[in-house]
C-alpha cells in the first residue's frame, strides 16, 4: 500500500516552456505535457513522494499573465498516473467553487483506482475571482466560499471512506450517495490555505494533512493558531500532518540563482534594483534562493524549525530543465531524513 504521508512534494505551477521568464518565447503546445511528465518522472526518481499541479484555468498573478498556458488539473493528473508508477498525485489544491463535491469524490477516487492507490484529495475554498467571472462560476463572498467548503467536506469525507452521505444543505445536497469502485477507505484528505480560523478549523475536523500557504515569516503565528483549532476540535495536533509551499530558486552557482530570482521578480512587476530592503524581504518571503546548501539552511531555519513537518516546493524559473528536480530532491532528502 502506498504510504499516505506527504513529506517531500514537487508542485508544477507553470506550463510556459522553454523559458518561464520569457513567455513570449514559449515553445510548441505539443511539448507542454512531455515536459510536465519528465518533471514528474524525475521527481519520482529523486526522493519526492508527491507531485502536484494547480487547479486553475488561468495562470495566477505572481506567476505570470492570465493568458499563459494552464492545463486542467485532473486531466493532467490522470495522464501522469500513466507516466509514473509510484509517486502520489494531487492538485494543490482543488478549487471547491469549480467542482460539485460528489463529482469531485468520484473524480479523485477514479484517479486513485487508475493510479494504483496514489491519489490525494486536496481542496481549498477557491480565491481567483477572474477565473470565476470569465468562466461563469459563482464566486460569492468570503463567507459563502467557506460555507460551501464546509458542506463539501460533509459529502467528500464519507464518500472517500465508504460512507453514503445524506445532506440537504444551503449549497449542496447528497442523498445516500454511492462511490464505487474504491481501492481503499483511507484516501487522504488535504486542505490547503492559510486561514487561521476557517481553513485551520476545517482541517482539524476533516483533514489528514494541511498544506500551509502563507509567508514564511507568518509561520510561528500560523502554527499557534493551528494548535488552538485542534484543541477546540478535540484533536491531537500531532495527528494532523503539515507541509509548507516554498518557492525555490536554486542553482549550484549561487549568483546565477540570485539572478534568476531577480528576473522572476521583474516578471511579477517588482524591480529588485529600486526597492528598499524591507520591500525586498516582503517580496521574497515565500522564496528560498541560492545554492542547494543555502536553500537547505533557509528551509530549516524559516520553515522546519517553526514546527512544519514536510516541504512542498516549486521551481518556476528552472524546474523544467533536466536535472534540476533531481538536485532539489537530493537536497530535500538529506534535509528531512
């Protein structure tokens, strides 16, 4: 049986190849998925236990322009199940507003079956309004989205675990709902986000794993809030596994890594040559930049020492280049083992 733990994850949030920093020079569309699959296979060979793609339809602010390529998550994960053999597969994270929860349960369970028990059901409230507005999904208020997420989990959780949910809610309904076939009744549920009350509270009630999405400097407060939500739910905090999403910009040449980081910041509208130190620190609060030794030291001090269990990284500027994922896998394996 596949190990349920998520200790070392690799996220692929970018599909602009060959150079994400120069999207105008993107290569042929036909080359996109082979490049994604190559990264997933390299991650599998290099110590990563999970590969993630984003559940978005447009590229996100901070990563690129909305018009840059974005593959649909579950089609991509299904294809990756055939391109890999051992690594777990997940969205980071599924946007609840895009997907009926009973249908999502069926989708993730089918991914689990076709991949031989390698799926993770990861979900969050949804946040990127442009996608909703342009594609016709209801966005609603902040409160609406978390009400919907809470109801979704009342349906998802039993369907993934052999139950037949019964709910007539404000947003969703399910009536003695079936979910067959299933390989197992312990398919892991991950929540993703940084909300100290709502997201963390739902994670304490429903999740096996929480991926904390925030600035690294916020982690001490986030971990205190998570402990409080677990106490309120009557749950041992140690039974809820955690990870942190980290933007890694790494190269054996530290100057090259820092140059890539500066190019990446310019692409997102931040000029590192003209901002002050405080602004630069805020702009790079989720980034880990330098040689493998530099990045390992930063991840240890800024993340693991704050009480986080595992690391999910992306490598937007250069992760698509052969060998870069392997370098990161070696660094993370040494760090976490």
